[in-house]
């Protein structure tokens, strides 16, 4: 997503999933935990950039 400049789409999808409740939030967190650290870092960076572009704060979605 970061390489194709689609991190805003990723952030929008994350935001939508986050808004579906605790079970979805837990699934998002588990998904990141299951990734190799280097891939999770890429996703994390893409999300942070995407949240900025969609005018959302990362903290709202569990990122500090």
C-alpha cells in the first residue's frame, strides 16, 4: 500500500473495521501481531501516513 501510495485507503479500511467494535479491534491487533516485524512496521508506517491524509489521529485507532 505504501509503495502504491494507497495508504489512505488502508487507513480508511482500518478506520471502518475499528468502528465495528471490540471483536474487530482485537482481530486487527492480532493480525498485526502475526506479521513478521519488518512487514508490520511497513503497515504501521503506511497507516500513520494514511491517517494523516484522511485527517484522523492515530491515537483514535490504538496507535501511539
